[in-house]
C-alpha cells in the first residue's frame, strides 16, 4: 500500500493550487478522474474553436493571488472591461438591471422606480429591528421593491436556480447582487449608469488556449499528479482511500475539492446522521451549448434573459474574450440552460435556443451555426436553503475530526469564483504545512 502525507482529490483550480503550494514542502498525490487538469476550468477544441464550460473569467481582487495568476499566465492574458446587458421587453439594457432602467418601457420603468422608493422607505423605518436571514424572494422584495423584482430579479433567478425562491435563502447574494442607492436609481432612469458596478466590472482572460491555459500553467509546476484516477471509496477511520487504476493509498491528511455531496457518498461506513444530512444537500445542473457561428456583429460579452419566452438564462459571446479561440471571420458563443433534479431534452432545447437567439437578433439564421458542443455542469449552483445551513456545520465537523479539508466551490459547497478557489487551495496547503504533525 502506497503511503503519502497529503492526498488531494480533484485537479480543478482548488486542487491544483493546493498542490502548487505543497510542492517541495510536503509529499502529496493529486488525483483526477478525467484525463486532463482543470475540472470546470477546462477547455475543449473542436475544428478550430476553443470552448469552455460557459464563461469562466478571472475576477481578480486580491493582490497576492492576482500576482500569482498573472505570473503563471506569462503575459498570455488580456484585461477586459465588462460589456454585458439584459434583454427584456424587446430591448437591450445595460447590466446591472437595477442601475439602468432608462431603456425600459415607461410603465415598467415607473413600476421599478416607485417600488424601489417604497422598499427604501420601509427599510429606513425598520432599520433598528433585528436582522434575520430572509428567503431570497422576501430579501429581494425588501431591497429592490415590487417593480424590479417583477421585471428582472424574480423571473431571472427562478430561471437560474430552478428552485423555489421562497425556500432559497439570501446568504449567497453578497457580493454577487449589487444593491443601488437612491441616487443610483434616479440617475439610472435618465442615462446609462457608471460601469464599475458589482464584483466583476473587469476581468482577465487568456489570449490563447481558453481558461484551460491557467489550469495547465499550474500543472507545469507539479510532479505528483495522476489522471484517470477516480476516487472509489474512502475509510476516514484508518485514513485509506481506494483509487481507480492506483489501488489503496494510506494518507495522513486529505484535501477534497470534488462536490461535497458526492464525496460523502464515497465514505465507507459514514455515520447515519452524516448520511442523512448529506442527502438534504441540493444543487442545480446547467447544460451549456457552445456554438461556433458566422461572424456576429456585437461587442457584448454576455446577455441575461429573465423572460419566460427564452429557454436560456444567459448567453455569452466568448469570441469577444479573445480573437484566438475561433477560426478567422467566425464567432463563438455559450448559452446556459438550468435544470433542477431532471435532465433536459437536448434536441428540443437546442431548437428553442436557436429560436431565441434569432428572436433577439443575436443570430440571423440557423444556417449561421458552423459548429456546436454540449457541455454539462452536473453540480453548477449549490442550493442555499435551510437544509444546507443545518447540514454543513455538522458535516464539516465530522470531516475535520478525520483530518479532511473539503474546500473550493464544490468541496466547500458554496457559490464562489475562481480566484477565491485558488486562494482557498493555497491557504489550506499553508495551514497543513504549518502543522507539526
């Protein structure tokens, strides 16, 4: 039986960054069930097009992680100013919706303004009252009012989460849902608002190779990585793991980055209470249609679609991230469709997507499509509900007791972004290095 200090499950950005920090300091083994690194930060090539799992963009806020990431990319990156929009009421409005109401029809605009003012005044009156965690619907109504919720917040999030907004809580919202001040609303009625709003006003993206470039940049520094090596089972009591194509491994500590729910299912003889709590964890699945097309005349990066008339909730023009990820005189797109608890009909959904893209004017004809690739993100968005709130502390306490660190967007069972996952991988590795035993 092979013995190592640290076993890392999953070669996504969390696992790669943890191994990067451990390299030369602790003996580790990084295993990945696929045949390449990256996890969801992977890219796929097809007839000259490079497709990602939707829009995987680098939003860098921390000086240390930013320095590391850009150093790894070795000048193979661009800094891009966000240019995104919303399509509703037959018109395009700048993102974020709540800051840019000027393009809406007069009736919708009036409803948004009056609703926000009423909600704003109500919040001022209730400012001294104790704060509790609200469900998303009530939180959004209390912050934005009836109009903004009617025309964007509720329909869009219903389409994204595919889960009751009265059961979904609001813990995930910061920093992903920017909240305007009264002056922002008023200014946004008359003209386009300032563009540096939210956590992602600008982003970095590799010039060549898609987001896979970053994953491969980490990989170049690592020595102990095994692909086609899926975790089959784990025994936390005696610290052994069974791995496909490797066999049994004896470890001292384990870093898990795969979906927490799926990881717990692989634990042999987990306590009944932990198994029951784990069954309550939920997630939304996203299907991504990547297409290569004839040249699209648009400089936009992505568009949100809140209305029921469109099957998809977001569509992005990935060729506007880089001119090197598609053949000359073509464009590429990713279109996202969300589902909860059941698969989608690919053929039917594809027809609805094309129909919607033509309806809003992004595509002219189905004949404009040159290439296509469906990608599935099984566990795309974890559901923030009362069951999650109850389950996570007990599950993590159990794992900690057995020297298991479950980290990243999916190991941590949370809503996060790539920089945060990299930072968490490095910090976890540093924590392990500092242990005396």
